[in-house]
C-alpha cells in the first residue's frame, strides 16, 4: 500500500516583465509545485529506501501536469528543475529518492526533453527555503536558460516531513546577454548541446 | 495601465492534512503579488493620487489572479486581505495610498459583494523580506473561522525603488476551526461585521 501522505500542496507562478531593461513582449514565466508529505523513514536509519520511489511516481506526474497547465501547455516549456527539502528527522539521502520520479514525470510530459533535470536538495527546518536550479530541457549548455526559482513555505517541512519540488520555466532570463550556446543553435541529441 | 509592473507572482496553498487529521474539503488560499516601480521614490510628494489610481488597477488585477488560480467563481471566495511592502527609498505612506483609498471597490467586484472591511498590513522592506497578508471573512468580519493570514515573499523584491503589493483570497477558512464564534453559515453579510 502506498505510504504517501500528502499534508499540503502549493503552487507558485511568477511572470517577469523586465529587470530594469526593456520590457519584454513575452514575459518570462516560472512555475513551481511543492508537495509536503510524511517522510516514511524519519527518525531512524533505514537501509532499504528505494521502494518509496514507486509511491512518488503518481505524485510527480500530478505535480508536473499542474505546472504544465499553469504555464499553458507543454509547448511553452523551455526550462526545468527539481528539488527536495528534508525535515530534520530525516536524512539527505531521502531527498535523493525524488530524482527519478520527479525528473521522469516532467520528461514524460515534455516531448523531446533530452537534458538532465538539474536539482538541489538539503535538510531544512520549518520555513526553510530552497533555490531550485533551472536549465534548458533539451541542452544543458544553453546559457540563456540557466536560472533558478526560490521556493518554501512558512510551515514546512516539519521534522518528519519532506518537501518535494518541481519547477519549469518558459524561456531565457529576461535580459539574457551573457553569450554561450543559444537555444536556436542546439542539436538536442545528447542532452548537452 | 498606470502601474509599471516588473513582476507578478501568484501562489496557492492547499491543506490536505492538519496535525494528521484529514481536512475535508481541503482549504485553499491564494495570494497574488505585483512588484511595481515606486513613482515617488527618493522624494517627498504631497499628492499621492497616482498611487491611489495604481491601487485601483491592482485591486482588479490581483483579485482576478487569485480567483483564477483557485478556479472558483467570484461568489465562492470566502475571505480576503491586502498588504504592501515598500522598498527603502519610499515611505510607509506610499503603501497606505495604494491600499486604502481605491483598491477596495475593484477588489470587491472580483470576489462579488465583500461587505466587510478588507484587512491589511503594510511595512517597509527589502528583497526577500516576508510580508504577512491578514485574512478575514469578506462579508462578515466577525466570522471567527476565517481569521487567518498567508505569508508571501520574493527573493528579488522589493528593490529600493519598488513596492510589492499583495492581495490574498481564499475559498475557505482555517483547516480545522473550533474556537467558536460566528460561523460562515450564520453570517448575514449585510453590515460587513456579522
């Protein structure tokens, strides 16, 4: 039986129109989904933890679908990232369980997303904030799309909880001009360039 | 629009469990935030009417964003609140000009009715600081189950010459209310209080 116990879900969307430069015709949008769930391994060392990834799969898909919907469809999405905060009665390794279910949920919904999903994770107290990295969905080296989104909730993660996060973005940084590989030049075969 | 908006953010929180107990139906709160240029940064201005006009625009824009993200009809909104945080080159009075004279009427259109005073908070602040938006029942301020608040913060706002303006709307009260008082179902919603 699934051990998934969802206490809280939160969704955020940001639209950036400018950052002191010219106002963009298409704002950069970023969206995040957070799920606050019980950590089934809190308070002890548990050698065998991988089974929990199965339980997280439907949650990942649900969160990814919600973000895609908030941003207006899969064809809008150009960047992504994921992250986890583990309450203090857990360990960092529990956050690593999110890599596969969180990452593959997004890649399943975003056709042709070849690039690895960047991630961050940490152990945190209630009110902890997480900077979730964002990179291009097809080619990790696309410099204009290196970005991040800060997430967190004032009442999570409690000691026995974990906060699981997915984020997506619709484009480059609003005034990107730091050069490097451009999105229009990617080959998109190896996930890097 | 008179408001020069750099950024908009909308957050929605759903509570499914509270202290291990199922919340049914789940409670949901939304908060929408605009980061605007402060037209009066760095100088004392006697006439703040431009900020009042901007307040009216944001009442509509942010109220609508909340209702949209909750996926409800305007009359399904149950509580609301408003707040502003002014970057360091402004003054607290700028927040008052945005929030109090003209924001209420357009906000009430977005949530239908809204007989009650819209609870508010204001402060000076800097990027990353927390703004706590108070929440109260939209038609009867004494409804005790709906006294609440929602926190919002943006890591990059408000910059010194900016103001962060927030409106919060819910479709519910606290997750497990049990401190008595006037209830949502008993409220008359005529005088804004009971």
